[in-house]
């Protein structure tokens, strides 16, 4: 990218590589219904809840908000009740991804191919579960081959989720690259703050659910990944 001397692009997944959040929302709701719970998250509910990153953390926040009496009997987001609900949600989500219910974001296939042609290294830094990323690779083998990514840092790999910078710090450490030589591509305020906290330049590309986010901490805000293709170079 002009003005930067880059070795590496590090991508967020949800809302950046693919428009995933609508399927996440529906999968949460299906898991709740299967468990006999009277919970159903609308688009508006989910937009608000998305400020809490991580599915188990999001469920826990919701239980505290709507059923404080139940929350008092549980041990936080690692409680077996929350873990079971989230595990089922992850199964339902991964099935949906493998059925082709999630599309890549506009320009992502082109951007990845361009980065490969330029010998840039690629990596992933996400709060989502590893199973979700594996399902996305399986569903898009041509545009998103697993082998293109030097490392994959997922929700299970960190103690703290975005906006904490841990996920980006760990990716940089595994890659052995200095933060100023790696560009983060993000769609949300939490993601931008995580990458900035790790000392990296960040390009933000808002997604369906993050269109209203304050992305002013990013170095650059673009409309879609195709606009980044022209800027990526050595
Ligand atoms: C994405 C998330 C994730 C997904 C669900 O944030 O917050 O929690 O919504 O994934 P980002 P899990 O794009 O900033 O990484 O249910 O597997 O946690
Ligand atoms: Mg995201």
C-alpha cells in the first residue's frame, strides 16, 4: 500500500472476509429454540449485542440483561449451560456455511489473489471459533484456500477478545513480523481498536452490521475490498 512497506496482510473474518453475522444470528436463535428457550434476537437486538465480541460472551451478556435470576445461578460465559448452547450454535452455523449460506465480501477474492501475486503473506486474526473459519475455507476452496494463510489466530487462542490487541499481537509473534509491516483489514470498531492496540496500520471496510460503527481510529476507511486491490503493492 502506498505510504506503507508491507510484508503481510492480516484479515479479520466476520464481516471482513465474509458477511457472516446474519447466519450467526439465525444460528444463535435456532440453538435457543432447540433448547426450549424463549429467546429470539432481532436484527436490532443483534446489532446492539455485537458490541460484545465472542459468542459465549454475547450469550452471557444477554442472560444478565433479560434473566438476572438465571444469571445468578450460572458461572459466567464459561458456565456449562452457556457452553452447550454455544457449541450447538457453532454446529448449526458451520452446517449453514458448508451449505453455501455465507458469501465472501465484495472484492475479497480479488484482493487475496492480488496479495498472493505480490508474494505478501496472509494471516487471520479473529474472535470467532476455529470451526467457523474451517467451514468457511471448506465452502470457498477456490477463492479462500486454507494453504494461503501462514497462521490462523482464533477465539480459542486468546484469553481476551477484541478490542483487546492480544489476537493481533499473537498473529504478529507467530509470523515474526513487526507491526508496522503488517496491514490489518477489519470491519468493526472493536477490530480496528484491537489492531491499533497492537501498533498496526488498519484499513476498515464496514460490513452490513458495522455500517454505523465509529471507525475513525482506522488509517483508512474504504467502501469495499476491491478498492484496496489498487492500493496494495510493494
Ligand atoms: C466477530 C464476533 C464473533 C462472531 C461469532 O467479531 O464477535 O463472536 O459473531 O463467533 P470480529 P463465535 O469480526 O471482530 O472477530 O460464536 O464463534 O464466538
Ligand atoms: Mg469483524
